[in-house]
């Protein structure tokens, strides 16, 4: 067998033989890691047909009520009006520019996003920079503040063995491993063994999708033995032992708080599939392929009411903020094949996911 070697093309060059390739990750723009809106082109695709320009909005455009912010050039440091009754914070960003932020007097940051907005470099950000050799702690902070990077690190899990990592445009690509016990197979000991194998072979995060056995015991064991962030899809456990019809916002919030208190680092919440989107699904070849999306679609049809995870979003955000749980906003109407791709149902939900992201940013999550 001949010895073959393959070299990846430099960033910014098209790898296809006819320069007609359109896979964004293959020939992304060279990094332009910068704070605020200037960093939006980092690893973006230069010419994917039909794709819009990267958004000119960042998390800085969706501050909580009462906050103010502005930027100054690197050679300018001036007096900043933080607003009546606000406490002012002024810090230098990674590119040398100055960021000034006014937050309500007495405000105490909890989440990584809130710390980043105030210019703080947390121990978790420092650890991420150690693991992402191309980034400095200040760059990690700036990316988190812009909403382009998350550090899934529940404060409870941090008290165990969690080794902080980041997911974002400027970070390395990450790999998630799904696992979980079913009503007929596996159990707590087996799931911890799966976790250790996933960690051994390089999984960056793990999702516990258990639907059977002692869910609380299993989740506790996984979190306490895990060095990687643990995620869940909470609606899976919310319907165990009860009818889907009986699900309500109180049950949703109670379940989320219980899992957050255990140390879950990120939740997949299917809040973007709305009642008004359901008629669009009728024209699909495959229908709804997301389990969470299909469960909530049935709930909305049965109750003739709006998705409770959408209407209760701010209350959900409050729980997420308390424990610094990261959102993985579920795409409940994602297509199951090319025949349904970019249809009206998917695009309508994507618009809602953008709205939910903005609302979460305003809550500091």
C-alpha cells in the first residue's frame, strides 16, 4: 500500500479541485478574533451561496434593563457616565480598546456572561484559555461577553470534578457523546462506565438522555464522576410517571430547578416550536423528528395553548442564572431530511430561537 499524506488547505482557501466547494468549515475565513461586533467574521464562510452576512448584533446589544455600555479606542480613556444610581466598570479588551459598562448599584454577577460583561476574567475563563492555546484569557472573556462563546459550568458541578471547557465560534470544534439508561436496559453503574469510556476517547461533553431506572440517582452519579460538562433534555424525565397532558409550567420549573441543583451544566429546552408553527408541518414528508418537539406539539394540540416553555421563558432563565446553567435551545422543528430542509416550519422556529436568545441575554444567561 502506498504511503499517502494529506495536507489541509490554509484557512481562507477553497479545498475543492475546481474551487467550487461550499462546505463552510472546510474553507472558513481566517480568524479575526476581536471583541464585540468586530469578531463576527471569525471562521465564517466567505461564499456559501445564499448565506447572509454574519449578524451585526452581539450580546452587548441585549443588556438587562438599567445597564449601559460603550467602547473607546485604545488610545482613549475617558470619563464614563454609567447612569444614575449605577456602578461603573471600565476595562481594556483583548485588542486594546476600552469597554465601559454601567450596572445597577450592588449588582453581583453570577453567570460567566455577567462576569464577562463587567470585565472579570474568571478561573473558568483562564482554564479555557489554557485548553485553547490560540486564545488568551481576555479573548475568552470578550467572546463570552459578545455571546459567541459559552462555558457550560454549573456552579454545583464545579465543586466536583468539572474541568471547564468552551463551545463557540473562536474555539476548537467539540464532540458530544449521548448516552442514557432505558426502562429495559442499563442502570447507574453501567452509565458511569459509559461516561468514563466517553471521556477516555475524547468526548468534550456528555448528554444523559436516560428515560428509565432511577433517574435522579443516575444523574447524580454521572455528574459527580464527570470531568466534562453534562447536559440533559429535561422534558424526557418530566413526563415519566405522568401523562403528557398533565405537564404544566409549575412542573417544568420544578424539574429544571431540581436538575440544576444536581449540577447539570446545560439544558436542551424546546421553547422555539410554537402553536402557530404547527400548520406548516402538515406539508412535510417526514413530519417532526425531534422527540422534544413532537411531545410539545402534541401538548399544544391537546390544550390549544402556546408552548409553556416559550411563555415561561423568563422564569426558566431565572433558574438557569441562579446555577449558571447554559442554554442549548432545542430545534424541535428541525428537518428529518433534505425534502423538508429550510421549509417554513424550520425557518419560523429559527426566528423564534433568535428571539429566545435575545431574551436570555437580557436575563444574563
